[in-house]
C-alpha cells in the first residue's frame, strides 16, 4: 500500500471514530426532551402552577419518534403551548399546584398500593374537585389511568381515568378528566425522578418497556433549584 | 524454600551461601505476627457490612478471617519479590542463567499441600458459616434449607416492581407500605417476590440479599441486633430507573416498632381492604381481583406478558 493511500486510510478511520463519538455525545447524551422551567419569574413564597396532560397516543407531528406510545405533555408556563416532555424545573421549598388532564382511558392498576394518595398537602387529591385519598383500581369501571409519583419525596397520586381516549395528543378539545393536587418541593436542590407506576406500555413485556422506560413519555425528572 | 534450592548464580566461588529460605521465613513470620492482629483487632470491626444483624456480623467475621488468612500469603509473595530483587539482582557482566529447579519434590509437595489446606479449610469454614446464621442472609428459594431455630420470625414481604420496593406485614393485617421498619432483637423472615422483571433485594447493613423473581417466593432470614438505619438497594439491573431503586430502612426498639406497626395498620386500613389477600406471589392468575380486572379491561393473557396477543410484543 502506497504512502498516500495509507495516510488517506488513516484519516478516514480517524474521522469515522471521532464522528461516531460526536454523534453519540450529541444524540444520546446531550439530546432528549426540553426542560420546562417554572423558576423563571417566580416570586418567592408564591406557588407554582403546573399543568400536564396524558394521552393514549399522539400526533406524529408532536411526537415524531413514537406517536403510538402513551405519553405525558407539559404546558409551557410562558407560552401556554403543550410541549412533549417530562422534564421540568421548579424552585425549592415551594408549593406546586399540579393539574393533570386525563385524555387517556383506564388501565387496571398492577399494585393496588399505588391507588393510595401520599405526599400531597392534606394527603388528598381531587378528581374534578372531589377529594379522594384511596382509589380502588380493580373495581370496574376503572377509575385510574396512570399515576404521578416522585418516590424520593413520598409523593404518589393516582390519575383519574378520562371519559374517552384521545389518540392525537396533545389534545385540547376532547372530553377529559381533571386531577389536581398540591405538594411542597424539597428544601434542597436536586434532581428527583418521577414516574407512572401503572405498567401502561402496550405491546411491551409486562407493559413496562417502551414509554415506561423512555424519558419523555411516562417518566421524567423534577429538577429543584435552591 | 525456592531460594534454598536456587542459590544465587552470582555468588563468588567458595563463599558460604546465606540461608535465604530461613531469612525469608523469619521476615515473613515477624511481619505476619504484626499485620494479622492489626487486621483482626483494628480493621476487622470496621469492615462492611457491620454488625447490625446476625448475618451482617457473621459476614464481617468471615471477611476478617479471609483477610487474616490472605495477609500472610500476600506478605510472602511481596517479601520474596523484594528479597529477590535485592539479593539476586543481576550483576554487571553476568550473563549466566540461574540453576533449573525442575523436579524439586519438596517445593512441589509444599505448594500442593499448602494450597490444598487453605482451599479445603476455607471450603469447610464457608459451608459452616452458611449454615449457622440460617443461610447467611441469602435468598434460599421457596423452601429454605436452613431456618432459624426457636420463636416465630417476623414476616416481611418484599414486593419489587419497576422501580420501587414495597413491604407487606401479614402479621399486622397485611398492610403494604413503602417503609421498611423492623424491631431489634427479632428474627425476620423476608419473603421476596416481584411483580414484573427480576430485581434483587439487598439490605446492605443487614447483609440480606435475595433475588426478586416474578411468580416466585424467595425466603431470606436475619436477626436484627442493633437499632439504626440501613440502605436497601436493587442489585439486579432492572431497567431505566434501576439506579434510583433504593430506600432507607429502620431498625427500632421493640416498643417503637410495635407502635409504628399498630399506627400504620390503622392509617392504611382503607387501602389494606383493597389489597389482594396476602399471598406469596401476585400474578394475575393467582390474584382474583387482578385477573378479573384485566379480563374485564380486555387485557387477556395477563398472567405472562400482562397484555394479550392482540397487542403484539415489541422487542
């Protein structure tokens, strides 16, 4: 092999390796859903209002990667637009008023313990304004579709099933359930994972793959800023 | 030993060869006599997993014994290595090979007997240590071979699911909670199972570790010795949030545990009424309510893959 060919081969191999490394870093490590920031403009002592929705599936425009997967959306606090993400940032030691609009149908709960409301202010959640503390997820008609849980702060709220199933999320005009609750964010900074505890990943083994195992669908992070 | 049969090639003719084997032995003996008591009395009490339970204390002793036994072996290797570097360093201009030691029966016999004694001794010791503390805190399957003697152990069911452990107390009405609380000075029987994939229940400072398998019950025993807190981790790679699947358990005084259990039983009474009857496993085929709910929701085949054939399984 001549010297020019050897040099060219070496350069091509070098570029391929570096290019591959850059792709991995950009695509997998730096990529991912956006973070909805609820600390911008927050006044100390005032609560933060977060609105989310659940959808059985989404429009390919909103979720091009996996439109058939069940997913959460978060309403952007500045624009009011629905964003396909499960990452949000909140101030520390602050009351969060959470509203979850349920555009998904019902799913039998796998472990009834997640039908119990814990970690909220007053130990209660509200289904359409009606207080609930323990919801039986096994008695039809099934009342629960998903849960919103932050295990490290002991928060668990079963989300009320919607009256119908919206297949083209994010949805705005369809009939839906409304689950509300409030909780206090931790007094220290940190990243706190949250997840759904109902294995709702249709077509995946035990319902726990796909959207249950991918950030941006049925689980994410709450970043607390001190 | 080797040194006695492999005299230094560079020794001047006619000079008396020192007794290298004896030198090495004496150095080794003195250092071992210094290091081993330090390991046993100073380092040993601080080795993990501590002494919060009988299984933990037993494991701490085992690790200390291993350290005490292995220290002289390591010392011998290091002493021989350093001694050889100093004593038998090649002199300038010396190109001669060392003498061959092939066929030295004394070295061969010493090596075989020494290693055999160490390995067989550890085998016997390890087997005894596995039996004495009723399985040494390891999962023994559904029909444990070694059980604690005397008294009725506190039953605690560990239910693993992606990605959280919950705990059920059948002797207190069967309530289920995310808090793991135990009384001090009591035998505990952990019944470990899973609702989905394979997890592993590891109560680190209690030295209890048992795989959590779906549709199977895995029994592990321990006896708490001291009050305090301990860390529980999943030690089986189980998916996205495996690294976040941990919590903190507590060992309380007997009175403190009794008060906690009674209070929690009352607080969770409404939830407990909705739980399935206490069972060793909770698959959809054995839990009537769950199977019925899945069937009514059209999620057939729930016993295995949770969702039925109408939803083809993705990789």
